[in-house]
C-alpha cells in the first residue's frame, strides 16, 4: 500500500474516531492522520491478540480496528492530559 493510501486511511479513521469522541474541531487534519495511523497500529495489535487475525488495511475489519484503536488512543490522551 502506498504512502498516500496510508495517509488517506489514517485521516479517515482518525476523523471518524474524533467525531465519535467529540474533539474534531481541536484536532485538525494532521492530528486526524496521526491519530488514525497510530490507532490502526493499536487496533491491529489488539485484534491480533484477541482474534489471532492479520487484518488488511482497506477492509471493513481493518477499518473498524483502526477506529477502535484511535478511540482508545484519544481516551488515553484525554486522561493523561487531565492528570
């Protein structure tokens, strides 16, 4: 998968996660990309531990894992920022 495809995937996953979490206006598009890409790593790692599956990036399962991972990242960041 090319770098532009990864950036689009991260931006989309990060944007949806930030909309669900409710902080899209403070995050920006670069933040969405970073949150989406890191969320994909977190979600993929958790999915591989729980389901013993290798998820592809442009699949529904891979996208759901990326959004869930991004939500975990946003939740952890919000808790650490308040502390």
